[in-house]
C-alpha cells in the first residue's frame, strides 16, 4: 500500500487510451496493453487505463488531436503521423538517415532530448513519453529489382512522410495507402512497391507472394520510436505516485517492445526467405542520392521552422559524435561476428 | 494511493541494497540509486531501499553470497564476478564473442532467457533482474602496439574471467587487480596492458597517460549486463504492488543505464583522443584465434556443466539467427552512416 488511508479511498482514476494501431500489429499495440497492466499492478487496480485500438474511439491518425483536446486522456501513436501539422513532430519518431534506436533513446534520456521534445509537445497540451521502438526497419517490398537510381523513375511506391518526399525527388511516385489496402494494390500492379515495417509484421501481410524483392536498409526509418501522449491537464491532476507509475510503466513498455521485436524478427526473416522473399540491398547510388536529398530537405526546413531546427541540430550533433564511437566498438564487434559466422 | 487502508498502514518495507560498485563508477552505481528512488516514488515512500557502495556492507564481490544468505535483502552486481562458483553465471553478464546488448535484452525478455536464468539463480535463493548495460566495451589500454598474435607472448594484462582464460591460451599472462591498482601498475610497468570498461569510465582513471594504445573491440565484453539480485524469501514476502514496483523500476534502471552510457561515451572518446589516446583495432589473427579458443572453451564447459550448456545453447542459437537479421537492416544502416559521415 502506498498512500495515507484518507487518500487511498479517493484516488481512483480511470483513463481511456486511444491507440493508432490495429490489434494485428500485436507487438506495437501490445505496448499500450503492457503499460495499462503495469500501471494497474502498481496501484492495486486504482489507476485503470482502458486501451482502444485505432479507430475504435477516434480515427487512427486522430490521436494527437484527441489528446490535445482532452477527448481522451492519453494515446499511443507515432509522432510522424502528424508530419502534416509540423515536420518537427516527425523527429520524435524517426527520420531518413537519422539516429538508430539506441541513439534515439540515448539522446532522449541522456542528452537533453526529452526536455526539447517536451517543449514542442507543450504547444499541443501534451506530455509525451517514448513508447516503444522497432529498431531499424526494412526498405519494403518491390515487384522488380532496383539496380540503380534510374529504376526508380515512375515507380509507384506506398510510402509516407519524409521518405515520400525523397522518393519523389528521385523520380518515384509516392502513394498513400492504409495497411490493409497495400496487398491488393501490389497484387494487381496498381503500385510497384510498398514499405511496411519489419519482418515480423511484414510476414503477416504476405507481401513476398506479390512483390518478392525485400529491400534493406529502411533508410527512412533507421530507429523508429512509438510514443505515449498524455493530456497536460490530466497529467497535472494525477497524484505523484500515479505519475511515477505511468512514467515507469511507459519506460518498461519502451524497453519491452524492442526486446520483443529483437526476438521475433530473426525467425520471421528466416521464414520469409524460406517462403520466397529475396533480400536485396539498395544500390549505392540510390542511398547516396537519398542521403543528399535528405540533407537538403533538413536544411530548407531548418531555415523556416525554428522548432525543427532546434531539435534537428541537437539530434544531428549527437548522431555525428555517436556514430564515431559506434564505429570503434559496437560496429566493429558486430561486423566481426557477422563475418566469422558467415564463414563457418 | 494503492492499497486498502488497512494494508496501507502496515506494509512499510525497508531493504538494504549491497552494490559491488564504487560511487566513482557513477553510471553503474547510479542504476541502484535510480531503482531505489523510483520504488520510493511508486509507493509514496513506504518501500525504502538504501543503497550501499561496494565494500560498505559486504565485500564488493561478496554480493551474491550476501543475498543468498539473506545478509542483505538485495544487491546490484555483475554475475561474471561469480564465475569461480559456476561459469554459467558469467553468461548472464556477457561472454567473449557473445550477444550484443540489444540481443541480450531480446533473449532475456523475448526468447525465454529470463526463465532459464531464474532457474539457475533459484539454486542461490536469488530472484534476478537485468540491472543495466554498458553496450559493447573497449579492449583496454596497451603500453605497446599489438601488431600480431606474437606480440601477446608474455604480455602481462589485467583481465578477469573468460577473457583471462583466452589471453592465457594465446600466450599472455593475465593478472587480477582491483580498479584502483591498475594505473600505478601500468605506470611502473608491472603490467603491460589492462582492460576496464568504456570511454566514459576509462577516462576518469587517466590510462592514456601511461598506456596510450586504446584497443577495440572489447571482444570479451560485447554487451555487458549488470544485475539486481533479490533474496527469494524477501521477494516472496513483498505485497504484489511492491513486487510490481521493484520489477518496473529495475527495467527502468536497465533502460536508463544504457541511455546514459550511449550519451556519455561519445564525448568521452573524443576527449580521450584529444588527450593522447591512440585508437587501434585488434589484428585479425588475434580476433580469429581468440574466437576459436572461445568456441573450444564453451564446448568443454558444456560437456561437463549442464546449466552452462542449457543457457549457452539457447543464447548461441538466438545469436546466430539474430546476427543474420542484424546484417540486413541494423548493420547495413550503421555501416552506411559511418561511411558517409567519414567522407563528408
């Protein structure tokens, strides 16, 4: 028991959480369920959070608005869905050639990122918490091989956000399609390619049957973070122990989602390859061109969007130093292990 | 408030936590302080954990014994310190050419590792929780360059555990020295090399002044996990909400330690290089020989130690599949980013 008896009887809190995600994305959707379960355990059931899947309470991409307007107390979503409101919001999730998952979490919790992001979200009446991660994503499914930049010309690819901007500047024709419409569109050739997430989730949609070339790396999602949003007034009204419960449970969910993906992706990739998927790496000219376009987009956005500039400069500086360290220990170890195991 | 009023007045719990670490290793030591702080917040101060530095209550390497014997309720340590009791214990921390940090956490929480480890620790009356991580460590400080395997002949190197066994089989002479004695021993040439941890911690000891060659990767510590130990009977006596508080706070501490190191190491490495450290990578013949010896040691230990075999087989299988996936997205992204930034 935690509180003085007088308080204990009065602090029953019931919240609804609007997820952007369908239950079929079980690893991501499960992050919100894990949060709710732990918060209940920590408070002997007195702080109850009910989780609703995307579309059940509010539209899947309406979570930011719903939390901002106090239609729901909290949500679980990805900030890059709100790229149309302010491109700076995408930086909280992931951005092309941005930080990897560990670097994101390191920047947020160890290098002042949390404070900068909280300042941005305050303008939306939101207190945010990192809410899980997928690790580096795949580059999606292609009906034909991409052998050079020229093969992107006129390519109809399902991709949102910054990735779409970059593909467009490389001559492709980005398309916007919800998850459920991708497979039939690929099957009938209405689109030539589609990005989704990582092997575990991609496998469920069966893309290898209609677009077998499976590209990597997913340079537009190098370390995707999901996020919990809480309405500011609701947050302020919570007793301190309940704030602590939500904070700790959110961090646990953040840790657990990555662990779950890191366990589920390797066997899923193995099965995909057994079932006809063919791995390909994007050609160097595509990667280099995409990188160059991305840098220009960030420079242009920084020139006109102070929030974007503040966040981007801080993340980019962190990334440069971090990548120099990564080369020394983490990557040199990883590259050795991958090489020595391939040759066995 | 969480409990029924009647319980709330009676469930005051006071625990002592014995850390193996000195306060000077602030990032690691801080993991236990973070746990204690969050547990207190989650219980409105009713569950109090007092943290004691290495040696204050029990010897630094006496934490397992102390928790097992209920001398203290809980501890914060590294399981490879108890390698002398059973080499299987080292697998919970890290092992030469073993899993990286994310893979360790993925195996523990996503692939049944937790259950296998809990079974091992039950024999010591201990319930364990992953308690932080350093990421891939460095390979230590050398007074002279290592250009090939032959340069290890007779080399006196401060290194414990499996790493010491492997260096010994490569012709070196491993030494056992506490942290505080390493610098003077290197300075007067009593030893030729010493491993410690990562740039942020190494920097504090000033090794670059007496052994400037800074080697990578630290193949004997590819993803070191720290650990919280709780006495089984003490654990069983906790109210469910307090168990939940300890569990959630331990996971938060686990996440936060890695984030802190990932933020602190890059600038520390930069400063070390400015102050005279010279980075070197272990030569391929050293890495390949060490890898081969390690595989033999694991095979021999597996043949005579069923606990070791159960854990090792599970981890190794996980690692092989995981490394195959890592190559595709995470490493190909990392290698591109490191290359493109070096050439800018």
